[in-house]
């Protein structure tokens, strides 16, 4: 009696492991609102970069004063006869510059305090109390006071916005950092090295990076709103066009109600940027954690 040999088992390839970044991007691409928001932000950045190619810098005086939108002037003209389209285009560059610089400073400072306080628990008490105290202050009046005392300039606006934006970043990042420093792999890293800087930069910061990315977008959009508000109050840089300065000049000329196009187009630009930033951050959060979308 002969026994047949058992058939050879066909090797099964292990399932492919998808990188977290690739999985997040794959989920993000399935969200039309997120893609539309990203397209709007990219378009605004392109307008800011290509401003000299799109329109000449508005300066001096023009012939057509308070002219309505037409083929010659797409967005109309202001009380000085300057083309509003040129002002909006160049205002995009200034507004994004202030937003990027202020959010970068706020993110770096807020993240540094958050991860440092989370790792050194004694320092965390001081950081949390200082953050809570700062967030309880009336921020807008303080911004107006500091900007008025320091004098209107682009650097002043950037520093003022950054100085009052980092506590929100610290509060958001700190919650994730506190959970990260208690994980087993961080305890194992403490056995491998005695350098807190190495542990924080190699393990804690990568764990909070998704929150940092979201904070960058939201902080930049809030910086645009704040810069526009300060410029509308006459505390912006008088030598550079921004969306807030367009509104300020219209208000000073008393043309806010008669020349409807003066407040309309810079307001649309501000609205688009803030809305796109909000939708982008929401879509990124849903793509990074799909369970949030099902809840």
C-alpha cells in the first residue's frame, strides 16, 4: 500500500504593510472638500508668489476714481484711482507672509514648551499655569495695545500675533505629548540613553507631528484674520498692501457703503483662506483617524 505525499503548501506572501503617511494620503484623496480646500490654498500661494507677473504694484494715483468693476479694472478702483485687483493680488503676498511667519514662530515656541513640559513633569506645572493664564487674558485689546505702542510695521504684526498664538498650540500639543511620554517605548528609550533631547526629538516630537501640521494651518488662518483686523484698525504696515489695509483705506475714504466692491473682494479673499484652512484641517484629521468620520 502506497501513501501519496501530501501536496506542497503554496507559500502565501505576507500582507503588504501600508505606511501611515501613504494611508493618510490615500484616505485624504477620497475627500472632495479636503482636495478643494488644498487647491484653494495652493492657488493663493501661487498668486502670492506670482504677484509681479499678475499685476503691477499699486502706487501713486489713478485717473478713474471709485470706478465700478469693468473690463479695464476687474475689481474696480479705490478712492485714489488705484486698481483693486492689484491691491488684492499684492495683499495676498503680504497676508500670507504674515500668516506664515507668525504661525511658524508660534508653532516652534508652542511645540517646544509643550514637549519639554510633558517630559519634565515639574516644568509642566509652570507651563500649564502660564498657558491657562495667557488664554484667560483679553487677547484682542492686548494686541491692539502692543501694536500701537510698538508702531505699525510688518515685523510688529508678526511678533504680536505670534506672541498671543503659541498658548493655543501648546495646549493642543501638550495633551498628546503627555500621553506619549507614558508609552512603553519611551520608557525603553530612557534605558538606552540619558539624553532627554534625543528622546524628545526622536520619539515625542514625531508622535505629535500630526497635531503640529493641523496647528500650522489653523494658526495661519487665525493670523490672517488677526492681521486683517489690526490693519483695519490702522495698526498694519502703512507701506505695504494687505487685505486689511484695503478695508482700512475704504473705511477712511468713507466708501464702504457706496463703493461695494472695495470691501467685497478682500473680504472674499479672507473668507476663502480661512474656510479652506478649516476644511483642510478637518479633512486631514478624518483621513488620519478614519474612525472619527464614522462617529
